[in-house]
C-alpha cells in the first residue's frame, strides 16, 4: 500500500520535472534565437555604417 502511493508520487514528480525541463529548454532556446537575431542586426548595422 505504501509503495503504491510512493510510486504515484514519484511518477507525478517525474512528470512535473520533465514539464519544467521542457519549459526551461524552450525559454533558453528562444533566448538564444533572440540573441542571435540581435547579433545579426548589430553586425548588419555596423557593416551599413562602415559602407556609409
């Protein structure tokens, strides 16, 4: 009886942790994409200023 409830708690915790992990991955990925876009934008501006 106790082991069953422990297994339920463990499975619930693993599901929650996996959800949190995927959310974190999404946040990190989107942040990396935004950073890369900003870097490209700044590089483009520098190239444009150097041409002018």
